[in-house]
C-alpha cells in the first residue's frame, strides 16, 4: 500500500530570526545542551564563549587579567582589554554575523571568526547584560532570551577599559543544570597553560602559568616519565612531549587557545613531524608505531583565520597558516622536525632514553607479529560465522558523514539483551556488540593477551582501535550491562580493559556507561520508569499504592519498545573520566588487583543499610 505524500505549501516554509534559530538548533552553536556534569556540555560552553572573547583580547596584547565569578545561576565575565566600540555594543551581542573578527587587523589570532559565540550566550540566557568601558564612558544593554529590553544611555565612568557580560542561562533550554566548579577550574587551567602571562581570577582562585605546555604536561601525565619533558616555544607554535610506559598514545592539541579534542590538521602534522625527527636523528627507517607507544604530547598553534569543522571548534580543518602562507601541515611538520632534531643533538641523555623506548616498542611489536596474524584470521572467521556485531550504517571514521557524531556502539551481555537492543536501535548510527560471558580480567597483563583472548580481540577489532584512535568507528562507546552483581562485575572488567590498553579512548570522552531503569511503576493511565529506589518511592506515591511495580532483573527483560526510549535522545549516559591527579595504575590495582582484604575492609566499613518506607 502506497503512503500518501504530505502536503508542501508556502505555509510550511519559515524564516527564523537569529534568536529563534539558535534556540531551535542550539547543538549547531554550543554542542549538546547537557546538565553541566561534563566538560563538553553546552552549559559549560556558555562560560567558555564568554571567556574566549576575553582571551582574544589578551592575544592582541590588550589586557592581562580576566575576572570570572559564578554566584548561584549567574555568571559574570570581565576583561580589561579594549572594550567593544561603544556604538556597536548591541550589534556585537545581538546581530548575527556582526563582529570585529572579520577584520584581520583587529583580531588576527582569534578563536572565533564568525561573530556567533556571545550571541549564542545571549539567545540561550534568561537574562543577559553587556557593558563596555571605553574612553572614559560606559555603554550598557540588557536582554532576555536575546531580546533587547533596555538600552542604557551613554555616561562617564572611572572603570578601567574592557568588557563585562553577566548572564543567567535559560532554564527553558537547560533543564536541571548546574555549574561544576572542578570542571570550570580545569578549563581555566587550560587557558592559563596556553597563554603564559595571563591571569584568570575565578571565585577567589588565581590561575596562571609561567611554562605553558610544559606545565600542562606536568599536570596531565600521571604515569612515570621515561625522560624529562621536551618543550619548544616560538611566537606562533609551541609543543611539549614525553613518554611513559602506558599503552597507546595521547595528544592535547590547541588552536589559538581552543582545545581541539578531535585533533585535526595541526595534531596530525605534529605527529608526522615527530616521526620524521626520530627517523632523521637515529638515521633509521623506524616503524611509525614504534615511535608512538607511550607517547604523550601537546601542541599549540596560533594561525590567522582558522577553519574548524563545526561551530563547537573541536577539530581543525585549516589548510594555510596565513592568506598567502604555507599550509598548516607543512609549517608544523617542518618546525617540529627541525627543532626536535636540534634538541636531541643538544641533549644526548634524553636522546638515549627516546631510543631505548623506541627499541622496547619495536621488540613488543615483533613479539606480537605472529599472534596478530592469528588474531586477524579469527576476526575474518568471526565476521562470516557469528553475529557478535550488529553494525551501524554510519561510522565515526567517515569525516564527511553528517551523522558521524551520533555513532554509538553498545557493549552488552548475552543474546536476550543484545536482541532487545538490536530491535530498538537506530540502524543508521547505533551498533550492538554482544559479549559471550565475562571478559578476562586483564589488569597487569600485556597487550599480547588482548590478541590471544577472543572476546577482547574481537571487541577492539569492532571498534577499529588496534592501532590507536585514528580509525575509531564509533564516537560513543557505551557499556550496557545488567544492574546486578554480575553486570557490575562485567562493567569493571570492561573498564579495566579500556583504561589499561586504550586510556586515550577515555581521555577523549568516548567511553560511557548506560543507565537503564531498575523499576517500572504503572497504573491503568500512566507508566513511570525509575532508575533508583528513591525514584521508585516517588513514583508509587504519585501513582498510588495499588500501582504495579516491576523490578527489571536484567536488560533482556526490557521489551524493544521500551528500550527505544532508553537508548534514544533521552538516554542517560554517565561519562567515564580520568580526573586530574587520578593515577590509573593505582586505581586499577586497588579494584582489580590481588588485594582482596583491603577491598573487603573498604566495603564492610562503608556499607550502609537503610530501611525503605513506601508509605
């Protein structure tokens, strides 16, 4: 039976003004909305956009201090730069595609180029105030949801030149949001490391750095370093690198102060330049993979008119440094290769430590060669003969795909759970990997065991991460296990696997835990799903004592129709994060090592039993 074609008339065509467009499609401007519990949530992005403009002033040599305060829901950001030209204050915060960043002379090394950031903050705020102090005068304007409600007359002031914005995020857009000081502090430290000489004051705390990326790596690298941090600085490019005994490689890359979590042109060129330097210095045809095991590096470039692949600026796509200059790739590769070779010549002890680590990586690679061959044969056989992976049509390693950011792999246990997920998923972007039994506890084991163990080998193959994250096939890797003792154990075993062998997957924010409801409470009119005991109590009180209560023993008991909601747009995901100062080896040793008495003592001393009252 043919489906009727819907009507398409002039009434279906709408033109949105700038405020409506931002509020209707906030993801285009600030990424996901979120609740503030993760550094990439839009609520944190509002603060970032305000600070970015202040940092741009610092980069132009105007203002070395930024004041940031958060009181309740209100955020205030004040710089001491040049101040917005007084006659353009309203245009700069409320007229799309308006700003000085189109003028290469006014902001030639800016993060933002399209004049959108502050306007997005304005449109997504319940209240927004801007003040510009300049030439002994002040201009002030007040907005609500991007709508101008009061324009103050120009008057004199003794305030130092600069710009102040104060805003309260709109609860219509950000539901149950909160500002997390530790996440904001982490971002402010990044600003300090990337802008030597800048001082940021946040709620009484001061953030500043004298050594830039060297300080950043000292703070970020928790494992023992194989050699002191190599740090090279010039006017428009800076990098730092070292090595640890951890598996994989880790990068922190930045453009004009913007953290490009997904890398891009400059990060790839930094990687290539380091490889060429090692080959040239050691006069050897070194395998690329041998130079990368345990590598931890950071790179910052400052370029004119950077081209990012999205408004959220997480990946650089620029091709040239300046309008008529060299490509970013050529510039970074040549600089890193030349300066790193010179450094190694001047520091023979560091050079020898570099050589020793490369030789160690080479030996491990050769030892694994035969095992990898057998593993690849097993992978081919698995692709033909079993159904472990129900793949998606779109993948994260397809940069031109419009839905690559939505790609997800759910790792679940057993056929029943994977069956329900498979029937409920979006086949375009969601894939399912079904585990067979409990994974191996790989704490303290070598990478060799990953290829020998069928489950772990097939899992890393499904993800495309055998040789690092370059070919990662899904943006979000989601552990979806039962909420019972066995499910929690499987979750811990998977976390151990990823943290030990692929920590960069965690550092880049790709690994998550899926929250699924423990209870279904329903009467004849309504059904409520509850994720913990307290939510169940509230649901029973709301629906009445005669409501039917179902305790889900496992994911396999949840029907595909119900699962569609739990893995759709409203799904609850808990990001797995490596926090500042967290020693991964120590954490894994405590939870997964052979220290049963200490764990038992911790559990018994922290176990709290409370009576439950449903009335």
